[in-house]
């Protein structure tokens, strides 16, 4: 009988991971679910999925809409320079034959490699790329939130750039440029982890606040009030005084505007992360900070170091390592095959270096530099 003090014997989940459930052989429920024959067949169908005629019909509809509106662009893509977003640009131009406008919001924490990836990809493809600089109100929100959450040791709610700001920027520019379509995707690895982690992230914030009572809690409450004020001003920046502003107050993602139609590329084309990485490296010279046996996901922002640290403090494993762990749980790789990559991603040295970079950029902004 496996010891209750050890994690999963097949993957990297530690015994401290919330909700970890092991069978009599010491294998976690997630490994059992993802390694079944049915799950394997579903993933294989997803990898082979390619409905190009349907995708071309969509491309024709997008071009027809552009002719009707007179826009300079067929569609708009919010991109970071990471794996998924760079591949969206590639599909839009090289597969669908569209003229997209690519928009990157640089909140001040963007990884230089990711920004370079996107610029070089767009240059090779002949696509316009706009990099939007940090919005002062958002930076003030992040600064106040980080200061408030520091005593808790978790920073899960300290930044909404990926969830709120980049989408708002895309919607705003789409309206200005009279663009009717936006392309997006669903990375199932990140999506499933996000869905499963919301509960324990909220619980970690609540527990941290309770532990900070009574004195440190006053600091937390004050800075979070300041952060909430700046977040409201950020949403006001995008929506003005409107019903939309009211509707977006308690939303993690802004309400999509009615004029903008969304095409989810993962519904129409194979989204095999390993093959995508090979294609991007071969066709566009795409790079990552370190070459791993599996795709290096979510490296595009240094602020993710604070999220990594929060995950590790809460669960015993960081976010980057959890994403890598998916490839072990599915049975595509063994724990031994990815042990060196796991040690790098979950190592305190890498995480602390990312945290130092993020905090240094935050201090530089706070000093007005």
C-alpha cells in the first residue's frame, strides 16, 4: 500500500497538491483518467483534426465581410509571442490566406524572447504587428495589488493582463479599425488546469488573509482597496460611463462586443502542441528560453514567476511544472523522461530569478522610470 506521505508514483503531483486522490497502486485520479484508451483516442482525433475546407469557407466569409466594411484588415489577433498565439498568426496568414492585424499588449513584464518571436514571425509572414505599451492604470493596479498580497505569499489576483486587458485592447482597436472578426484558440492543457485551480486559488487567498490577522490584514485590505480603485479606472478607460462598464465590473473577462465575431481555430484545425512547436521553429524561427522535451508553455511574461511561486507555496508544485506534468499524466512521456525538465521548471532558482525580474520592473515603474 503506498504511503500517504508520497505523491503520485506515475506523475509529479506532490502529496500537498489539493484534492490529490491515489488508488491502491499510488496512481492519481488524473493519471488514470488521461491515460485511458478512450482519452488517448480522443486526443489522437484532436491531433489529426483538420477541417481545411471548412476553415477556407470561414476565410472567405471573413474576406467578404472586410470588403463590406472597407477595413484595412481581415481580422484581429491578440498575441503574446508564446506558442499558441504565434501559431494563430501562422494559421491566419499561411493557411487561411488572411491579412490579420496582430496586437500585443506589453504590460511591462513581457519576456524579451516572446516579443522577439512575435515581431520576427510577423515580419516573415508579412503581417502588421502593433505592440501596445503599458497602460498606467493597470500598472498602478498591479503595483498596489502586489504590495497588498505580499504578506500572504500568494499573488493569484495581482494581474489581469491575460484575462482582461489584452481582450479589451483587442476590442478597442477592432472598433477603431472597423474589424469584424477575431481569431482565438483553446489550449486544453491550460484550460483544464485553469478550471480546476480557481477553487484552491481563492481558498489560498482567504487562508492567507486570515493568517495575516490582525495587523498585516490592515495592510492587505488597504492596498487591495487602492487596487480595486485603479481596476475600476482601468475599466472606465476602456468603457467610459456606460452600461458596458457596469456589466464588466465583476467579470474576469470583458464582455465581447456584438460587432466582433470570434473564430476558435482549435475547432477547425489540429492543435498538437508538439507538432505546433516543430512547425514554428522550422517556419518562423520560433524560440523559447530553454529547449525542453515538451513545449515550453506560458514563458511569455515574467510576472508568471509570481504565479509560479504562489502555486508552489499553495500546492507544492509550480504552474510551469504542472503544465509539463500534463504530458506525463497523458502517458505521452514517462516521469523519468521529463525529470530533468521538471527539475528546471520547478526549481527555486528559476522561479526566484523570474520573481526578481518581475519585482525589479515593478519598482522601476513605481519610481517613474
